[in-house]
């Protein structure tokens, strides 16, 4: 039995290394688990909203469907691509991650604009005023903001050109913080949607509270990831400056 112990320990260490966690680093393991929870929320929560919306049954049903795909699934996954613990492109270089990040964001922008057009046309058909609620007003702002964010992100795909405008590291940090703020705003708009008569009339009790918790959890994970990235970059620059 004593001869088997070292092999068991070695096997455990190999498993940890293979999933991207340094042996003995419980903090990294916890961070990886938390970020994997984010992926589950992206898929399960989006699926539940789509199931509740029943896309195609009415014109309006496409609005929540497209919006949850745009902001909770595509945008969140685009940001999580840069997670050091649970990126779906963990073994890819940053350039490849940036490319797929932009593709997901652009697809999300298209979905959000179609979702915006759907609700606008739906209200036109019913003769209702536009952006009369905080949910609607901020929703319009978020869609416009996302368009600007995608344009800014497209510039970072060409670092040589971007570097001529401003220091590249500064641009990356600004883009990350701006994207984080955009995601927080989109989650707040989504929470407003969960509080509408349409959604709260169909989803009640514990299920409604779980739905509210999902974007809040996802928001905290994304904010933590971006904060660690930006602060880590700043600390790295400070360390490099001190060595000179």
C-alpha cells in the first residue's frame, strides 16, 4: 500500500496541471470552478429565457430571445475567452482569442440590433410610445454603446495602427474596463426585463429569484476577471519600471 501512495499523489498533480491548476494552488482551483459556473449560467439561463419566450409564437417573443443571446450568452462568453482559468480557448494565443472575442461581440451586436428593431416595430404596430420605461431607455443606450465598443475593439485587431493613437497597453485597459461597464449595464437592463409583467407573470416563486441571481452572479464573475486583468497589467508595468 505504501508503494501506491506516491503514484496517487503524482496522478493527482498531473490532473491538476492538465486542467491548468498548479499543484497546491487552491486559489486557482477555486477561480476555475467559479468561472466554469459562469459558462453553465450562460448556457442554462439563456436556454431558460428562450424556452420561456417561445420564439416564433409572437413578434415580441423574438425580443427577449435575441437579447439574452446577445448579452448573456455571446457577450459573456466573449469576455470569458480571456479568463486565465476557464477560457474555452485556453491554449490559444492572445491574438486568436482577440479574433474570436470580436466575432462573438459582433454577432452579439447583430442580435441586439435585431432584438431592438423587433421591439420598436412591435410597439409601432400597437401604437405605443418608445422608451417610456427605464428598462427601454437604458436598453437603447446599451445597444448604441455596444456598437461603439465593437468599433473600438476592431481597432485593437490592428495593434500597429492602434499604437499610433495611444499606448497599446492603455488602450487595452480602457477597452477592458469599458466592456466591463457595458456588461454591467446590460445585466441591469436584463434585470429590469425580469421584473416586467411579461416575465414575472410566467415565472414566479423560487424560479424567479434564481433567474435574478443568475445575471448577478455572472456580473460579479466578469467584474472580478476584468479587475484582476487590469490590476495585474498595472502591477506588471510597475514591477518592470522598478527593475529599470
